């Protein structure tokens, strides 16, 4: 038999034959292709304990031992009974659930009494190994270990008490597991527990997690009007951007975009994302115009010194939207501006991906002004929570920590009015800015 395989009924029958014939355990192990310690563990684990006859007669069905005259107990001979039992003529007549049998050379050597010629007249406790009983017991244990979950009710209660409030705040399962080392299961196991309904009594179901429901496929526009390349884009195309990065590989690149729900009434969110750290800041605009976008960049320069702005905002990459046409005015502030190719939003994919997290707080089709997004302070609060949210792409670090590491400036987030939020205080739901 190959190693690392389960013992079956035939193997256990061979073990019984070895016990009856008094074969060494090493010989039985060699026959089965196992280690001798495996054979010894099998016998000890599945052998049946048979007390002396008088011990059995004194038993009530399922009840405690009332009176039993037993001699197979070391404490009787040396008077060291820990329960201070009284003895008479070398016998103990008081109830005892844990007698300590005398050593038996045959029984202790072969670990079972099968095949012993003195079984009938032996007054000691006996061990019997039955392959059928051992196989049934093992099969039952095997089936039970593969059914249900490997977790007690108390452990499930403790797990639910940790993750329930965090899921309600819109945090992902991965970030919860990475920031709470007391959770002893991985993110995949936690997803399985949620999807299988084990946490439903605690108010947690598959709709409590992010992206649990498949998104409806967006309608594909059959016809679109290609944008015309304007003069301000000359020398600022994505190809020019790639050439510039080859010459300046250490340059700090910020991706820029606009987020809004209603193009007529706004509000409009001008977003900036630093590529190395995924750190995002935003400017609240009342109109989707080039002047408003220029004002957002000027606001950042005013929060920093002119030297710091030129050092940390070296390159800005954006799309070809009509609100980003004032390229000359932007570059006069001390940075380079480049544009992605038409219909290629993936060229600034990091900010597009970060917008999916921003939409947790500012969902589509919602009136953001009525929701609570009315002032720049509200937007700074949103960015503080987003930048304090651990990311898998950053090996569990937050964009706040990554920005301080890559830019080596601990004061920069504070100057940009971004503060650090503790993990258990994060909220990625619209409740964060709701004022009703």
C-alpha cells in the first residue's frame, strides 16, 4: 500500500491478524507500507476498552458505577488513591470512573488483548481491536470532518461581530482580513461563508459585499463622432507622453479626470491621482468648463509652495475633454500636460479604477448635491477615507502611506487637506456625506 493513503477495512484486518499472531508492529507496517508509529496510533485510537467482569456487572445502563469489586488498580496496592477510596481485602467497593490499571506485559506490548490465552480468567482491563468497528468509526469521523465548516458557533459569533459593522461601512472583505489579524480565515473562506449563508443570521449576505451582483451590461454606442485633433494638443499626445517618461523615468505623474452625474446641473468633481501611490485629491466645481479645471490646478499650487508644486506635480495626463483645453495656461504653472489618445481611457486606467471606489460614496444617478456633496470640505472628507482604504495593489498599504513613502514627504497630504482615517472608522457608503 502506498504512503499517505487512508487505511481501509482490509488493512485493518491485516493489523488484527498481526496482533493475534503476535507479529512485530514493524512487520505489519512493512506489509502495509506504513510507519510502525502509524500502526500503533491506529490501534490506540480505535481499540475498545473492556473492564473486568465484576466491573461490568456493577454498571447501571448508562449510569455511574455504584458498587464494584475491582482489583486492577495500582492505587489499591500502594494506598495512593487520589479520591481516598476505602479498600477491603485488596478490593475497592466505591464508585470510580478513572481507575488506573496494573501494567500487563502482553497487553502493553501489543496494545490489544486479541489472541491472548488468558482472556477469560484475566481480572485486568482488556483492550480489543475490531477492524469492522474501527472502520465504521473512522468512516463516520471522515464524513463528519468533510461536512459543514471547521468553526464553532462561538468562533462564528466572534467573526460576525468583527466584519458586520465594517461591511456596513462599505469596506471590502480583503481589506478587512488584511487589517484584522485576529481573523483566522482567508478572504476566500470568508467569501464562501457569506455565499453559503452561514453569516445570514447575523445580517450578512452576499449583497453585503462589494461587486456581489453582476453589473448590467452597458449599451454599446454604434455610432460616435471622432474628436478633431486641435492645435493645443500638438506635442502633447500620448506618444509624446511616453517619450517624455522614457527621458524622465523618475517623474511624478498625476492622472486627471472629471466625475459627474448630471452634465447640466452638476456638481462636477475634478480628480487627480498620483500613479505610484494611487493617492487621490479632488476639486469641487460648479461648471464643467476649462476655467473651472484651471482653477482646480491653481488651488493645488496655492496649497503648496511654487517649488513643491513644480517638484511633485511634474506631469499631468488627462483625456481630450473640452474642459481640459487650456493647456498653455496649465503649463505656465510649472507642469507638463499630456492627452490620452481618443477613446482610450485605459491609458489613464488607474484613475478610472479608483473612480469605482469613489462611486461607493457618490453613486451614479444620485443627486450629489442633495446627497450632501455641497462644499469642498465634503470632498476632502471623501478623499481622506479613500486614501486611508488599504489596497491589494499596494500589498495592503493605504495610498496615504504609499504617498509618504514614494514622495518622502510626510507633510504633503496635510497641505492638500487630506487626513488619515483609522481602518475601523472608514466609511465608503453615501452615509459619509449625507446630511439629512
